[in-house]
């Protein structure tokens, strides 16, 4: 997919006091911002949107059929075995949790660092987080042998003694981590949406107005409310920042706290967190590139944003490379023959090809972004984001499948070949994610209007270029 | 400040809470709890009469309780230990004797309608002679522990536990009724309380709360 | 979870036996679940008590009936565990003269055939539309009339049977056949050792099979005899063999076992010294050995010089020296069904003074009574159409003999099979026999050692023993039990003096399952040395041809268990392959012919008399000039297993409808000098294109890691430790590599307890026979999953036997290690379960609570021993009837839950309940898990590790004791005792 | 006091701020100011106190932590102690992750809940927002502190600073 350079949108009503800003292209006023961002929601959907939506819904339908069949028939419809108890299921889970991380980081961490360039992308990044966490949360449920009893992982009062849950299990930590992460992300996202929902409400008529009226909680833009609101956002951001670090650390303990060679290592939490940031940013960038094209947001998602994101990618990609190296060093330095064998097997064993994909996509491909020319080519950037996502999926696959495949007793070694049903579940995750994302694009403002307006106003007010706050 | 809407919401919440509290005390059970279950049995056997008035030992009929995990529902032949001669209630027999005396004849054998069912099951005719056509009695089972529990009567009897502890005042039940809720929490609570063995048991074998005590 | 476990199973026989013999009344107690009425207020479950109370039968209480196994002819004792009127498990009968408490896989599995829905129900008459059911009255009337006609005409009557029949049946047969002018009994064994008896006829003047006393032998030389797995009486041999290798005896003793063999047998895997020897070299090697022994003995025989050209001469010399050094306690055996070879074996044993010690002629074995030459004569008679009546019992010649015995040429063929087979297809009448668990019977495995069989369940299918049928046909109306008792009263009772009252004697014999009468051995003549001839090396097979070796697999044996899914799914103890037979080729041969595992080949006899298509299995340690094929496969009707295992989108059937499991190699059994020939025939192996996957339960066959991946200095996983007897004597714990683990815990011990259930497994005793695997399956309701699921590595066995090869060819060393849940005190699986479905008990058990499990499989991932098994699907049984073989004391696990070895916690609970009832503590040895109970080698010991006087605690303190993966510090409750062999140190080496 | 409130609608932030400045100078009571985005520094000008949400958030976090750790300890060491992998019943290090997550969860939820409660925002509340204020308009609502200021002065004040529209509200 080749994306054209931003073209100038014709403002509905030319305004004299326009702001030249690299973070908001064109000469935009508050009204333009409202108009540009709300317009796609108030028009009939475009053919492109329909095509994308039907495509995503088809993927989702494949996923639903696969999962339904699997739940009705048994986990045996997946290619797992007595040795490899997790495969695509937990790979998908970790992958989607990782994707989710960028949203929170962009909105929370960059908010705390007062990075103005986040404003164009934070809304959709947060939405992405929520959808990714929904996708992620589904896999641990369907991977259970008896998903209809999944509620047993919650410590609810019961007549069994009462019998509680095992607080020592990393899977249980996952329940709380993912649950908290989803809840806090949702709250953060929704709180951020309220002013924009009010804007939509005030532009709408009839039923739409009623719906947005309910959803916008009676927002009136009062200065007192704004004051509390900003404080709440900072507080939520401060909470979300350690949360985002904790979530993937906890996910990594699923592996790190077990005795499987290749899993049992303390490097996993930072390794997982940085990997999550990496894959999340790649996914955000990919979605931005698509949305910018599909929703005609070239003025709001500018080359400056893309440049900034690319720099983060190359930075985090390098850390991921370092993590891979550290892991190998640790295995060698540990002196544990089991660890050493696990990594030798990972790289040169029967599934060595997956390790090669992982390294090529995650470590080598992003290095191209050192080049300004590559960063300038939207096509190349798009390709690299896809590669990074593929690579990060394989990273999790490598960790899970190759470690389990050959552990302690050679008699129990086996292999792993996914079935069509499993592939269907993988596809379904993407279907669900893109379906939700497309619905979001269609019904909710993709870009935070009030924050853009603040950026525009600030630039106008101070009369200088908002570009000055481009990230390092 | 309590706005009108807030007040409404609060009221609904209070109502819901009240309903929940009521439900907790009333005869509403969660699924799987069959406490109080007292189905109609094919023969109107009275535990009140047999265990209460006549004071027949529980294990006279439920003899498996001592040696097996199942206490067992007694065979019809056990009933026949008495009911080979006792064919009706004492009152009915007395009345017939009086009537016969009045009418100046030998009293006839009175067979109560419920015992007739027993004899039918055993294939016995009017004179309690076998006809060869027997049909087993389909009692409705009352006490069902949850699935996947291995309950063993023999251990509990050996430890000197009274039948009433779990089965309740059977001697006063006309029709047998489930007395305890037979939930896992109920079992476990008793096992916790019995961490010291009753006088009969050896000190080392306390009631266990290990999963594999019941689930295997 | 959707299946009520035990109570439904109490309603067993309504469909099969309620009309018969008032069975429901006997069953005592049944409960029917009236549909899923759970939405109504009450659970509508009906309970149907028996009308008549039974004194012995308390619902829910197990009782045990001593009997004799019918899985093969060895005559091992079994204890049938019965619940609610039916047997649910077979166990070894302690103190039995043959099996000494052990039981083999086939014996364990034979209970399943009782509940086989294919069995005949009453006699069947052949009609144009196939077999039609008939009544016994009609069958008897018609058959008696037919016999009468033949008798009057002086016709020829032949009774063809397998070996197993006891004195009472022998008497009945004799009486019946004698009533005809030309009546003769022909006995054959599908796995024939006829030549041994023939050789003894030649050398000792009596056609007998000696009883081999491996326990008395200090030096054992075996040529191809797989005596620990399939040869004559494996349980007996295993018990004796391990008794001869007792490290705990005072002084410790260990026999030295030389094995020279063509294929890689389980017995070869246990040998202290193993060399490959092609079948054609057996004769020359034995001649050479005898010549060397003659030299030792100072006898100038005909064999002088035979050692000059013998293969493996150096080894032969060593063997001769060692045999001679332990003369009187030496034993030479050979598996070949060749009289020349067996005469040489007799000669060697005679020179070594083995007769009377290691070979018992006083109580010779009757476990193989077949006479191949009589069978050959019968074949000739049938071919001439001169047999008027052929009665077949306890054998399946239509399959066993590869169609070479024209049974359909008999004018009247009467079959006494239990279920349709290859022979009944031709039968005019089928007069089905009952299953051995339903019938009265006796047997005589060793002359003078009589065993008894008694019914454990009323007839599930209408059948009649041959004894009873013969009595009816002779006009005798006595019941089968009376026939048996009368025979014992008349013939057996007078031969003993211990008891004076017959009823008391008979009851005692029933209780013990056996009675040993004073020895009354056959008279044998002095050794006739003139029968001994040197055997020359046969000409090698033509260029490109290989020597064919036909063998039996443990469990499947000669094919009689071909309808037993447990035994099909039992991994072969050596190849670890399930559900198939295959053509074994050595790695070098496979490589030179460009063949890989699973490639389809055709094995043709060079003389063109037979061929079979099979996949290739590359078998380490096999002779390069040999192709080995297992008998017992390709049974008709095995497409019944098409329904075994789950059916789903990508699932593949175990067998296609109309197909068979494996391929029958019985057509390849040749004939030499009137005897059935199992090895040495020239055969060609031709690829036919295509390949199949062989469903093996093990992918990596060695403790050595794949070369390029192994960390330096750690090329071998230290999981099984092994050392030589000499090294053991010098340093009993020397073979074990121990890790220095910190004494201190990360956290204080929070879980002090009085009892810790634990297990020791003595690898020096374990032979890998796999009896424990089937025993565990039977006890714990472990499902059969089918070939495809095994291929997907989803076999369900809780107990597996890991087999590791080290080296290749003559240097092949094989180690077996039973692997089951280790019940770790610091169990990695427990910490990771989110819902507390697997936690530790106060007695040290790693408990798996099926009904709490949600199926995350995290525990299985993190288990270092990979012993946890997940229910990928529901695994229904083939038929309702088969469900009755389920153990009512163990939950049937539903799909989606994890399961694993529970240390047979149901047995622990039972023992505790009984102890509580009797007001005492559980005694040491009172709890024996199924694996320990059936182990013929007594390798497994279970008990309380905290009790210093318990047997298991004493063994756990043995210097050889170690835990697998000690360095993980998960603190398993299973201790292994390092393997000890009696080879030279360098022959087996140290550390795996 | 039934007061009449004048609401002036402005086109830009600067006009609003200047109107605020004059209102304060002249002692006009500023009821509230409305804007489509948070205006930097407006709270100081309007004299809005720093929000105490921080305290709410901190207390929420503390509650979450206490409940989380307390319940974990109680359920695994008091209510039903179960031997899991030989670990002690009160394996506190294992309780940290869930304790932390509950800290964040309670802190976040209480912050958001109190924000909505204090700002009187709830689902379905009917909006009284000045038209355009969620788009590109700014509004200032002012009222007289007392009768000292002529009533007509308020709309004039607003218009002086560029109010494009002045509305009269019924007051509260």
C-alpha cells in the first residue's frame, strides 16, 4: 500500500487566524478540527470502509466458527499434545496483550511527559489498546479445556468450603493484571472521550443526539470541570504507567515462574515489556497509516508523527535485539545444560526457522529506519510495521513452542503442528480487532478533538511552532 | 446532595439488596442444593413408624453402612423378615378381629394397600405364596452427594458418627427428606471441626480436608 | 462434567443378563438416572435394590476371587477384583507357583475380552445366510446325530486345540475321542516350541518341555529366546530371573546373562552381554559352544573342532568359560523351533549339569504342549478330505496357520470360539465357550501343579465349555462344575495327603487358586549323546535377500488379543510403537537400501510362498541381514477399531472400515522338517512406494542429545544411572551422579506431616515388560485414544516406560525407566494452577481434582517429567458392555480436564477405610498401587516414606536410590534405584 | 436569591480571558466559564482551587492494596490453608502482583468515579451546554454580586469583549 503525501483539505469556512504547525497540517481552526474529525462520522460510510469492514467481519466469522467448533469438540482440535500444551492460543494472547501496550504508553506516558505530538494518535491508540486487550482476554478463556467454568478463576464466595483460588499462580495474576488493565484503559479512554462525545451531541439531531447525550454524561465544558478533568487525567495516566509495565511483566511470569528451560529466566519481564512497546508502536503506526488514508486525516497525522514513531520503533527494536542477546548470554553464562540446550534448540532445532523469522523481523528490519529516506517512504514504513508485528508474533511462538517442545526428559520430546482450527482462531483475533477498530472509526471520533484544539490554540496563542515539542 | 435521580437509583439498589436478603432466608436454593427434597416414594414407607416408634436400628435395613461405601437401600427380603407375618397396621388388624368376632367368623388376613405393593413386587399372591412374577421396586433416591465425590459410609460409621448428624431426625420423618444441603462446604466444615477424632478412633486418623479424601 | 461416575455403572446387566439366572437379583443394587431431570426441584434418580438380599454381595464393596489367567497358556494365577457382581480388574495372585504374584500385560488386558460385545450368544448354525443363532438343545441334537453317524461309519474325528487344558478336560477329551474308531487329539501352539519337546524325545526319550529355572542360574546364555517377554511363560521367567539377580540377598547375587539374537528383543535389552547373531549362525555358534564345553568337560564328542569356524568365537570362549565355572548353575536356552538346535542346547545343558537344577524335568512345563508334526499330519488328512469331524477349540487355525491348514475341508467343522474369527467363518456349528472369567476350569501349567479357575460373573453370553459340551455329546448330563469337581474328587484328591475331606480340599484349592501335588515326574532315559550333531552354517540368503525373523509382541502375542484395544495401544516395550506391526530393519540396512521409518515395503519369502506389505521400522541393535516382523496382527474384524478415538475435522481413523490393524505375518511362517519355522527363511524386502507414520509414543530414543545442539560436557541427559555389578560392590552408590543441593530452604517447612506416600522403582529389577502400564490403564479407567491421537502425542497412559538406546549394533545398550507422576513435594505443577485443582495432600500426594480443573494445561507444561495427561476429547468406550470393565472407584474424566497418576489413591482410601473399620493403622504393604501389584519383577515398592520400618523407606535409603532431575529440587516422592548390570564396567559404562 | 445570569459567547480564547479579567476587576460574579478545550491557566484566573482528586486517588490506592493483600492472606492462610507446591501458606511475595493490580484498579476507579460525582456528570444527564461551546466557542456566565452594578452593564461588558451573543439565563 502506497500512501500519498498529505494533500490540503479545503476548509469548509476559511478562517483568518490559522496556525502553521507540523503536528497539525494545513491551516486549521477549532471549527476545522471539529468539522474534519466529525465529518466522517456524519457521512455515510465510504466504499473503502465497507470493504474493510466486510473483510474484517469475514475474518471474525472464521474465528467464531473455529472457536465454536473447538469448544464444542475439544481442545484436541488444536495441534497441541502432551508435551506442548500451549501453542497458538497463548502466543496470540501474549501478542495481543503486547499490542495493547502502546496505546496506554502513548496516552499515559506521553501525557505525563507533555508530548504534544501524541494528541493526534492517542485516542485511536487507546481504542486499539482496549480492542487488543479484548482479543487478548479471549484466548486464555477459549484455551481452557472447560471454558464454561472460566469464572472459577475469580475468588467469589461459594459453598465449597469456601474454596478460593491459587494466588501463587501466574495465570491468576494474569486474570487480575488483564482485568485491571482492561478496566483502567477503558475508564481512561472513556473519560477522554466525554468532551468529544459532547461535541458530537451538540452537532447531532434526533436519535443520534439522544444517544450521544446519554453517552456524554451532560458535559458542558465548564472551567471547574475542566480543571478536575485535567487532574483526573494526570492521575489516571500516573496509574496507567506503572500498570502498563506491570501487565506485561505479569504476563511474562506465566513463563518466568515455571521450571521450563527457556522460560525460567529473570530477563523475561523487561524483555516482554519492551517487546510489547515495540509491537504496540508498530501496530499503532500501521493503523495510523491506514486510518490517515481511509479517513483522510492527512492533516492530523503528519509526517512529523510518523517520523517520531519510526524513531521509537528503531529504538525499541534495538532494545529487543539486546534482550535477545542477553537471553542467549544468560543461558550460556548460567552453566545450566538445560538452558543451554533450550536455546541451541530454539535457534538450530526443528523449529529454528521461527527463530530466524523472529530475528529478521524484529531486530534487522527496524534497523532500516535509521535511514531518513526509509522513514520518509510511507510504503517502506508500512511494510516494516507489518514485519515487526509478524516478528513479534513469532517471538512469542518461539518462546512458547520451542521451549516446550524439548525440555528435560528426551523421552517426552515432541513437536507441534497447528491445525486449521487453530489458524482459524488466530485469524479470528485479527477479525475481531479490525472489526472493532473499524466500528470505532465509524462511530466515535478517532482523534481527540479537544486536545487538538488545545494544541492549535496554544500555537496560535504563543505564536510559535508546535513542532518545537517534537520528541527526542 | 442527593438529586432525584440519585435517590431513585439508591431506592432500586436497596430493593434489590432486600430481595437478595429475603431470598437468602427463604426456601430458595441455589442450583444443586436439594436440601428438603422429599419425593413421593413408590411405597409410602414411614421412617417415623419404623425408626421412631418401633425403634428399629438404622443398620438393620441399611446394613451396608458398616462395611461398604453405600449404606444401601434395603432389599425387599429384609422387609419380609417382619412383613411375612405383619401384613397390615395394628389398628386395621384389631378392627378386623373385632368385626370377625361380631360376625362370628375367623378373622381374615388384612393386607394394607402399601404392603400389597411390597408383595406385588416380590411376586406374592393373596396367600403370600410366590407366583414367580417379581418386579423390583424403584425407590426414588433422596440423598445424592454432588457428582465426583466418593463418600464412604463405612468410615463415618466406624468413627462413631450418628446417622442423624447428616440425615437429620429421620425417626420423625413420615416421608424421608434430605436434611442437610450435602454441599462441599457442609462436608468440609464438619471435617474441620472433627480434626480431633471421637473416642473410638486412633489419634492419627483425623478427618481430613485433603481433596483426595473424596475426589479421585 | 457430564458423566456420573460409578453409580450408573451399578446398573450393569439389565440388557445382557436380566433374563438369565435371576442375575439382577444377584447384582444387588442398581441405580438408574432418569434422564437429565436437573431442572426440576429434585434429582430424579431411581434406586433399584435387589429383591433378595445376598450375604456376600454388599453393594459398593469389592471382593476378590482367585482364578487362573486365560491370556495365554502359561497359567498364571489371578485375583479378580469384583464389584457389584462383576469383575473389574485382574491382579496377580500372590504365592502362585507359576506367576508368584505378577501378571503380564496380556493377562491384565484379558478382562476386556469378557466385555467384548462381539462374543457369540449361544450356538450358531451355519446357513446360507451366514451363522444363525440356535439353541443348545438343537445344537446338541444335531451334533449328537452327526457324531453317531460318523461313529457308526468308523469315520475320522479330529479335535484340534491349543495347549491350555487341564486334567478334567483332558479326561473328557479322551473319553469322547475313544468312543470313535479313529479319534485323535491334535494340539498346536501358534508360537510353537515343538522342537524343544522333540529334542528331548531324541535326547531323553520323552517328549517333554522342561521347566526353566532362571532363578537357579548364575550364567544364562540365550540364543534368540525372548524369555522375559513372550517365550513360554514370561511372568514366571521374569520373577525367576529377577530372583537370580537379587542385590538385596545376602550375599548379593547377580546372574550373568548373555544374549545372542537376530532382532532386538526385550530380553536382549536386559542382557549383560548382547551380540547380534543371524538365525543361520545359531547352529554353528551353538555347535562351537558345545565343542568348547566338551573340551572343558574332557569329553571327546562329535563336535570337536566345531568352534574353529564358529561366529563370535571370542565370545563363545568367554561364555563357555563362565558357563563351565558355574556348572550346575548354568542355563542355555534357544528360541529356534529347530530340533537340531534344541538338541545342541540339551547337550550343552547336559554337559553343564543343568538337568535337575536349572532345568526341571521332575515337574516339566505343560505350558506349550503342541506337536507341529501332528499338525502337519492333520493338514495332510484334511487335504485328502478324509476328516469327517473337526472340532476346534482354544485355537484359531484359520489365522494362526496363515490359511495353510485347510479347515474347510473337514466334512463337519465345529468351532468352540468365543467370538467370530478366521476359523468360525468356515464352521458348520459354533458352540461358543465362555470367557475364562465366567467358567469353571482347571489347568496344569507344571506337571503336578494344578490350578483352578472359577466364575467371577454369571455368563454374560451364553456359552459352554468344551468339557461340558463333550459330556453332553457323550450323554452325560452333569453340570460343568460337577464335571470338574467329580474329576478332582476321583483323580486329584487321592494324589494328595494334606487334607482328608474333599470339600475342604477343594475349597482350599479354590481359595489358593492352585494345589501342588507331590512330584510324579515322567521317567526320562539317560542322555543320548548320539543324537547330537554339529550344525553347519547354512548358505547365506541370495544377494539382496535377508533372513526373516517372525516374533511375537508383548501383549498381542500370537494374535489372540487382536481385538483388545488396550493391548493395541500398549507401546511395544522396545520399539514404543502402538497399533501396528512393521518390518524391522537395522539402521545400516535401512540406510543402504534408502529406506526410512514408515516407508512401505513388501516382504516376500524367497520361495514365493508368502508375502506381506508393511511399513519399515528402523530398529536399533538388529542384525543387518535380518528383517523381523511381528506376528499377531491383521486379525479379521479389527476394523471395529475404526470407531476408536475421537472423530473430528482433521482426525484420522485408526483403521479404515473394511481394513485390519497391521498385517498378518502368519502366512510367512514356513515349515522345516515338519515343524513351523519362525526364523531364518530367506526373504526379500522391496519398497512399494508410499509411507505411513508409525504411531510411536517416543520420538527421541536416546539420552544423548542431538549432536549439534548438545552443550559441551553435557551431551547426555543424566536421567537413568547404570553401573556394573562389580562397581556396585565396590561402591553401591557410585553410579549415581548427585548434586550438592543446599540444605536450607528458601522458606521454612510449613507442612510437617506424619505420612508421606512414596515409591521406589528398582531399575535393576525392571525389565520393561509393561505389565504395569496395562495394570494402571485397567485400574484407573485410562481411555484408549486410537492411532491418530498417539501420532499426535496424546496417548493417555499415566504410567509410561521410557526406553533409551545408547550405542548401536553389538554395542547397543537399552535402558528402561518407568515414568509416572513423581508426586513432588515442591511440585511445579501445583503452584501454577489458578484454581487449586492440583494441590498437595497432608500425606504427600500430588492430588489432581478433576472436577475443579478448568483445563489450562499450565501444569502439564511446567511438569519436568511430562507425566500429566489432558483429555483432549471425550473418549467413549466402544460399547455399553465395555463400560462394565471400568473401575467404579475411579472417576471417569471428562473432556477438558487434566489427569495423571494418583498413586492409586482409591486404594489408599480403601485401605484407610478398612483400617478405620478395624480400628487400627494402615499396615506397611497394605496399599499396593496397580503397577506394583502386577509387577512380575517386584521392581516397584510403595509405602510410607516417613515410617522408618517400611519397606519403601528402607529402599529409599539404599545407596543406589536417586531422584530423577534432582538438581531441580522439586523433591519427588518417587525414588529410582540405579540400574545394575553384570557386564564389565566398560561394557555399560556409567551415567546413563 | 433568584439571580439573572448573563452568558456571553465568544469566538476566541483571548476574548474570553479579557472578559474574565474585566469582570473580576469590576466585581462581577463569574458563575462559570465554558470552553471547547481546557484553557491553560484559567483556573488561576477564576480562582478555582486545586482539585483534591489526588487525595481520593491515594486513598483508593491504599484501600485496594489493603483489601488485595488482606484478602489474599486471609483466603490462603486463614480461611482454608492449602499446601500448594510446598510453599508456605502466607507466601507474601506471591501476593504482590495481585496486590499491586488491585491498588491500581481501586485508585483508578475511585478517581474516575469521584470526578464524575463531583462534576455532576452521569449517564443521561441532560446537557445545559451553551451552543457552540463544544465546538469552537467560548462562553462566560456572569451575574451581579449585588445591585450595585446596573443590570444592563453585564451584557455590555460581555459585548465589549467581543461576545457574539449574549443570553439571559433564569439563574439558579
